[in-house]
C-alpha cells in the first residue's frame, strides 16, 4: 500500500510525519514528532476502511474503531505501547501510540540465522515471560482484549532489555453478546494464525487464538524456521516438524509446551496464557501426549497408549491368532 502521508505533513496541527516505518493491508505506520511535547516521538497507525462497504456498515465500522480505540487508550502496562490519541482525517482513522525504539524479534532471529546459530533458549524464555504478562493483562480486561496478530515482527526489544508487543491493528474487544464488524480487514499473518481466526465473523476468536499465535511465534524464534500453517496441518498432520528435530538443544518441556499451545482445536490448548508460561518454564507438565486434534488427528512422538487402548490391541491380537488357527485347521 502506497503512503497516504508525506514526510513533513502535519496531522491535527500536532503530529509532524517524519517517515513511514511500516505497512500492511490496512494502512501504514508512520514515525512522527509530537510538537506539543518537545522531543517526543510517536508511532501513528493508519486504518483505512473498506470503502466498498455500504454507507451504514462503514459508519458502524468507524464507530467501532473509536469505541475500541478508547478502550486501548486506557491500557497501562510496561510491555505494551501507550495509546495516547485517536482521530479521523478524511476516509482514514489514526491511532497514536508510543514509538518503541529497538529491533523486532524477527530481525534478531534473522541475524542469528545468518550466523548459523539459534537464539538462546534462556533469552527467548525471558521475552516469552514478558509477553505472557502483557497478554494476561489484555485477556483480563473488562471486556477482554485479544491481540490477534502476535508474531516476531510485532514484538520489539528495547535498548533496556524490555520487550513490547506492538501493533494493535487487528485487536478485538470481546464484548459479550455483541455482533462485531471487522474494523480492520484481514485475519493476521498466516504462519501464526489459528484455524478459528479464518472465520469471517470472529465469533470463535478468543484468548485461545492468542495462545496459538504466541506458541507459533516461539516455534519460529527457537528454530529459525516458520511453522507449517494451521490450514496445511489440517490437511496433513505430519507437516509440522517437531522443534527439537530442528534445534536439538531445546529443552523437552519447552518443545512440549510450544506444541501444546499450537494444538489445532482451541479446547486442546492451555487454559490460559499463564498456564502456557508455566509449562514453558517447566513449572508444570504439558500433556504427555500432544492431543489428537479434532481437526486433523495429529499426534507426536510424545504420544503413549492408554491402558484401555493396550487392552483393546491385545484382545484384537488374540482374535487374529484364534482366527488364523481356525483357518489352518
């Protein structure tokens, strides 16, 4: 998408655009200077609505944007950028938030890969602990907030060592009983998107979707390899390579936790993000068997037979032996 703003342009007689620093299917992200607070830099997220929508639907979509932006502006967490302003200019809406300096985790992963190395597990787990805290904060808002686009490039490491989960472009406010309109077109990034997030009405998207994306993000960071998409796994359960097969230095509990989070069916994932965090850190055991996903009969080398299955196999084996003896006689 080509920039709609040019360097030096001023928005709201306050924000002077310095440069475009990101882009996506919904609009661009700009670095700007806040002239009311000398020296303060901010990131401005541009939201461009689908203009082919009927006028009444478009009006509802913009109303929802302002409602959700007002919720985001109330958030206050060290691992989230602070939203300070929101407004409209012509057909576009804008969200103003803190500019977060530093590299994103995708850049750090690519640097490690170019050096034929993996990011240290301990370092990745430190980042994961911080992101889990931020997601737990979001998921416990009233109403809960689901980020819906967790991926390495949306997590930035600041010079102080703090990580921040950025880009609220696909955020969803989970108002109970409310039929939501997709304010931002798109479902997230395919590599990290759970199956349920491909539904057009978002009725099945909840905090479990963030857990899946969080797990897929850690898979990528720990292996330097992107995970197989959920849609591909649905069609071929063997398409997801176990992380330790790529990075043999990984701890077994970390691999089990990541695969648990990436279960295709939401009910098979950790109950909440803190449970996932504790499994990553070895404070609790992920299920010994990675569940048989209701979508795709997926198993892993952690799978074991239950006692009922063993008895059944023995009984079936005895039946075959008896049948064979009868035929021979």
